[in-house]
């Protein structure tokens, strides 16, 4: 069974209230339903004279059958074991008040500072510079002994408080006392003791233990009732002398009162203050089994453990041993560090996954591009081959008839007195011809006309030779020239 809550700090819907009172162990198991809090089990066991191991075994067996998962645990110290003092402190700063309480707490008890556990309730300001508090003191050995027992059961309490505060918190809510403008007195009757609590709304103002319980009030009834009335009177006088607030305008008698229902009328007639019996069995929600356990306990009250489980989050007093608080703070910080580390790890993993996804997406995209490029490249190779064929064909077609055009231009420029005997073309667009002219002048003029033409260029005469032909002089020659395709196209 987990001690308090789950590792990641999830809220629990199961609560356990535990109390050692008058030699009895009391357990309250409460479950938060969607619309209400329900007490589903109440357990009481006399542990007077039992060894620690026997108590541990009983608690383990009692809780095992309920299959609790992550309950919140609150341990209640009976109010008769607690010393309370109403004091005023010359400060209104919470830090200063806490320091003063730690320094001066031992003055209000016969124990040394190291022997007590303390806490306080801030009642409010008395003037501009003073704060009134209810100081709560308990013997550290009482706290530690029972704390260690519960810890060995795996039930480390989240809080250790006392019954007066939790009863006040619970009744303010369930009896709708939030708007009360004057204090209310709640008298809780238990087995061997009764507690007089005076509160204003949800703030506990005054606590006094009365050494008379239901086991006394049901024996020698008249004498014990008279003693009881005197104890209430003394409590009200002590409260008045403390000058805490105005006197109560209402008295509530609760706890184990099924056998003394006439007590409210007696108190009302004595103090002339409106007094009511409040049966806690009618105040909270119970399962059938829990209600049966509650009604069968005539000489004991489960109100302390029930109110503690109900108001665990509202109670201010926490008497958990200091070493346990330090360890819990360390565990909380460790848990926060682990949660932070886990968060960073999650962010890192998500970032890595995102990066891997990006890489995978890009790789997939590149693979698709490569496949597409390969297809396009194959098509391009086919087109390139077709283009080469077209270019060759086009080139062939472009040169078709070129020699005829060149010869046409050549004969257009050829003088009548020159006779051509040989004509040659080559692949380098060169054109050469041989012939016979009547004079060298005619040859040179012809070469000059060729150079002036837009078709021919670089015309020259590499060879000339004179000879006799039928009693006249003639000159044999060779002319070499070149031509351009662009000139012909123009």
C-alpha cells in the first residue's frame, strides 16, 4: 500500500483517519464519490496492553480486505493529550510569528523544547502590531511512537493534527456555520473525556479538555451531569477571562450522545444559551456497514477520525515530526526533479522522433525524386538520341543544294573571257577551280570580284602559268576560295 499518493502526484480519492484514544484504536475509511464523500468503513479495536507487533498485524489485516490503492492518511491526536494556549505576539509577519513561537513555546509547558512538537493557528490581529494565536503543543514521544507504528504499516500520515480542529472544520461545512458572526461552542463527548471547543466560523479560538466522558455520564448520572455542567461553566469562564472574543451564542453537543439526549436541555436551561444535540451519524454520508458500526458504538465517538478524513485538506495544524517533514521535503524535491528530468527526457525523445521523422520524410522525398529523376533521365536519353538524329537529318537537309547555290553565284561573277576547266568542293567549305584566261589582269579582277561577294571570302591565286595557244598567249590559273552557309542563307 502506498503511503500517501502515487509517484507522479495524482490526487487520491481514498482517505484514512486514524486515532489512538483511551486505549482504543479507531480507523475511518472514506472515499470521495463524484458528488459526495462517503464513510465506507469504521473500525475500532481495544489495544490496551497489546504489543506493537500485535497492533501492526491488526491494522494490516483490517485494511487488507479493502484493497486501498493510494490513500491519504491523517493521524489525529485526542485533544485531551494536547496543550493549547491563547497568546498574543508583537508581530503580524508570519515568518516572525513562526520564529517567536519556536523560541518561546517551551515557556508554556513543563517540557523542554526538544521534547515537544508545536504548531499554531492564527486567530487574527488584536491591533495594528499584535497577533493572537492558538498555540498547540504535544509531547513528541506520543507523536513519534504512533507515527512509527503507522509508518511500519505503510501508512505514513500526510498530517498529524488534533480532533478539535478537524471537528471544527467539518462542522463549519456540514452545519453551514460560515456566516456566523459570533462564536459557537462545540462540546464533543467521547469515551473518557469531553472537549469544549469554541470557534468563530472555521477558526478554532479556544480548547479545554473535560475529564468526564460518556462512560461517566451513564453511571451515577445526576452527579456526573452536575460535574459536567460545572466543567462547561468553568470552560466558558476561562474563555471569557482570556478575552479572546465574545461569548458563544450557540452550544452544540455532539459525539457519543445517544444515551444522554437530555443533556442539551440541561445545558440550555443552565446557561440560557440555545443548545442542540447534533448526531454526527445524521451529518455525514455513510455506507450501511459503516452506519451500523457507528450506531452500535454507544460508549465511543468516531467523530474525530471521520472529521479528520473529511477535512484533511482544510486542517492547518500539522505535528508531523521535524525529521519526517525534512525527509518529505527532500522526497518532494526529488520527485519534482525526477518529474522535471522525465519531462526533459520526453521533450528530448519527442525532438529526436520529430527529427527522425523529418529525416525519414526527406529521405523518402529524395528517394521519390531519385526515382523520378531516373525515369526523366531515361526519357531524356531517348529524347537526346532522337534530337541527335533530327539534328543530323536537319544538317543534311540544310546542306542539300548548297553546292548548286555556290556554283550559281560563282558563274554569275565569272567573266566571259575566262574559261573554267575544273571545279572542286571539299568538306571544309572550300571551293577551288582551275581555268584559262587571256591575261593576268582578268584573273586578278575575277579574284577581287569574288572577295567582294557575300558568298566567297579569302579568295587567292596559288598557281598561274603562261603558255601559247594557237599563236596567242594565255594564262592557266588556279583559284582557291571559301564560302559560308550564313551568307547563302541570307
